[in-house]
C-alpha cells in the first residue's frame, strides 16, 4: 500500500502523547521544530517549539483505513480535511524539503550564511543550476550574485534559500 503524508491536528498539549502513541502503532511522525524565544520571569530563554503549532505530519496508507486509527489516537484531534472527501495528502516534495532543512531530531537548521566572493549555485527558479559568485549582501536578507549571461556579467538578486555553496 502506498504511504503518504497527511497533516494532523493536535489536542492541546498533545504532541508528545500523540507522537508516542502513533509511533507505537507503527505510523511515522514528523514535527519540525524551531527555537522559540520566550520571556519567563524576566529571563529570555530559547526552547524548541513546533514550527506549525497545533499540527504535525503523519504518514499512513488511507486505502487500508489507517486514517481512522490516527483519528482515534490519544493526543490527536483529527486529520485535516478540506471537504467531505477525507484527509488531504501533503506533497512529498514539501516533506522532503522540510526534512532537508532539519537536523535528525527535527530541529530547523539555521540558513546557510554566505560571504562576498563565495562561489554559489542557484537551486530554484529559471536560473537553477547556474554557478555564480556572491557580489553583495543586502540588509533585507537578499544576496546579489554575478552571473555570466549572454557573454557578459549580470547582477541578479536572489533569496538565500535559493542558493547553496558550489563544490
């Protein structure tokens, strides 16, 4: 049976309970985390918190009726459905992209930092695959790269998420 990823809504404070019970039943679970800053008793602390509060991803085979077992798991409120046809599948590319940006324990990794002069490769958009050099760093988190287009250097502004270091 084909396993696909779905979004499940949690009951209040039910992440650990839902995760433990679903994994015990054999369902893979993914909940990306980030460092959330909180002020507690006048002190600023950073603690792991879900990237999507109140929701997480679960992999199941709907043809087997697995969604009923997930909906009846302690800690889970329900699988997210947009209409009466049942839960909606999450694109595999979205889960793969999130997992690529997370450590093994699900913590979101900080974005890669670039410096002027770094050789980079564009990974998204119409210029994906082009190798370039970082020319300038803008304060609004944009990066200016110098591409060789039509035989002459051309300055292009890109998001840091669309770049990776060239090998």
